[in-house]
């Protein structure tokens, strides 16, 4: 395992890429409404990323992935492929995951949207629990802390809600590469990685209402669903370990969470 520490000038580029990924999620919010298709949303984001922000999607053509973003509905855990056949309905819960490359560096972030006016108590609780899990994971990191403190922080939150934590997919180092070392596990584990200033990685817990077990759609080779077809929720941020804490590179204005946390 080789974790790439970012220099001050590289960190500045990570801030720009992170801010841009966050901006895409802010921009698309008003379009996430009953009746829209996931392909329409993807096309709006692609146009914004390429033509307005002069950046590129990291997902498009990544290991053959065919679209600009991932849009995962209800029992879809991640890697939902935007499609003209997928229309959003009142009460759906939808994850939109955006990864951009700007000036050679990646910014990766996702959030849940509730479509229309409301959804079921279970779906609402799941979305909230997954966001709490992300925030607890961010609060657990800083220089000198251990990467496994993320899983240690998230596990009791999921337990308390009666939900499960996906094990097949994890967060990742990020920088010039989309998926760099280390792997960031969101469940209780005893892998030891001491965190250092200059590390950049994602925290992206996927929380399932029922079993943590997942299936990959064998027709398209990408879309991951829960094995029991119960819903799943995910939120993702790209973070930087600083000299005295952590900085959230993909924070949105709507969030009730600090951009900079001091831990030492
Ligand atoms: N953005 C996802 C992540 O959080 C990865 C998507 S890869 C794709 O790591 F090819 F499916 F787009
Ligand atoms: Co992502
Ligand atoms: Co990611």
C-alpha cells in the first residue's frame, strides 16, 4: 500500500476539484423532481461539468462505465447507470454521485435526494442515518488518528438505527488518481493506518435498511442493489487531513457541518 501525500500546490488543486464536485450537486438539486429521468439529470450535469466548468467527469469511460454520473434509486446501493427508462417518482430516495477531474485532480461526492414532498419513515430514517454516519466518520479523522476509527465511529450509529453497513464497497484515497490507496472501510475493522497531513481520501458509507449483502446487476455489469431489495442510502465527501484536523473539500452551502475541524 502506498498512500500519496499531497503537496500544498496539489492540495490547492484538490480544493478546486472538490468545490466543483460540490457545485454540481448544488446545481442539480432543483431538477430532481417526480417525472424526470435519470438520463436527463445526467445530461444536465455533463453539460454543466464540460461546457460551463471546463472540467471532465471521472466516471465516463472509467473501466467502461458509460455515463457521466451514478444515480442510484431506492434498493440500488451505488453505480446506478443513468437511463431514459428510469423515471423518478414521488417518495423515491436517490443518490447522485459526482466525480470530476479539474486540472488533473479528482473531487468525489454524493448525496441523497428525497423525490417530491415526502417519503416513508424508513427511507427518511435511512437517509438521515447514512448522513450521520458520514459526519461521524469525518469527525473521527485527523493527524495521528487511525483510519479504522472511521468504521469504529460509524458502527454504533448504524446499529442504533437497526441498519447495516455495506462491506463490499468502500471509500478510497483520491488525488491524481480516482481510486488511490488506502481503502476506507466503513464497518468495524482492525486494519491500522496512521493518518498524516496531506492525505486525501473519501468517506462514503452505504447504509442498508436490511442485509448488508449486495448484488451486482449481471446485465449491465455495474449497478449494485441490496440482496433483499430493501432500500440503501449513501453520502460521500472528499476530505483532507491537515496539520491540526480535517478539511471537507466537497462541503455544500446547505450543510450544517463545518468545513474545517480541529482535532489536535
Ligand atoms: N464515484 C464512485 C465512488 O465514490 C465511483 C463510481 S465509478 C463509476 O468511488 F465508474 F461507476 F462511475
Ligand atoms: Co463517488
Ligand atoms: Co468515492
